C-alpha cells in the first residue's frame, strides 16, 4: 500500500474553494435568520393574542349574563389560555429567537463583506489558510455566542497550540 498523495490546490482553485465555503456558510446564516425571525414573530404574536384573550375571557366569566354552559367553558378556558400563554412565553425565553435572528443576520452580513473582499482580491495575493482560519473563527465566535446566550456557557475560548516551528 502506498501513501496517499495530497494535491495542493492552485491559487485559483483555493480561492474558489474559499468562496464556496463562504457562500455555504452565508446561505446557512440567512436561512437560519429567516427561521429565527419567523419563530420570534410567531411567539410574540401568540403572546399578545393569548394575553388579550385571557384578559377578555376572565373578564367575561365574571359578567352576570354568563351562566350555564358558557360559564363552564369560560371557567375552563381561562386557566388553559393562561397556561398556554406561560408556555409560549417560556419557549420564547428559552430559545431566544429574537437575539438569534439578530446574530444570524449580523454574522451573514459580516461573512458577505469578507467574501466580497476575497472575491475582488487577485488569487495570487490571497493567503487561503489565513482566510479559512478567519472564516472558521467568525463562525466559531457566533456559535459560542449562541450557546452562551442559550445555555449560559459557550465554553472557554481555547487557544490552539502553536506548531513547533512557530514557537
């Protein structure tokens, strides 16, 4: 068995690979931002509608004209709607969709700026390794921020050990 050969991409190929990676990550962040925006708006609207409905139903249940079956429906609906409101509020707080939406848009925009810079830079003037590290660091920073926001801990930022020849 021979040792596998590794081919080093040409500068044009490296630039294309780099731009492809940027485009993939940008597409991911824009898609995720749309999902977060949709979830954020849905939970906000539900909170408003459920809050107003709980207030209305509880007020109507105390009215003198409500009796019989309607009284029973209102008596059951009020706590059920209040519990639904608490659930929607809790889910919204737990997943932080508003902050996620914002962070995803900011990250996508930041990556677009870097991608555009790379796109207009001649391939011979690019350092593909440095550019890939920049991309990975940007994504890592956003990911750590996401987990920090969601769980209170994104883990410590660990510095990579330097290669022996860089020390």
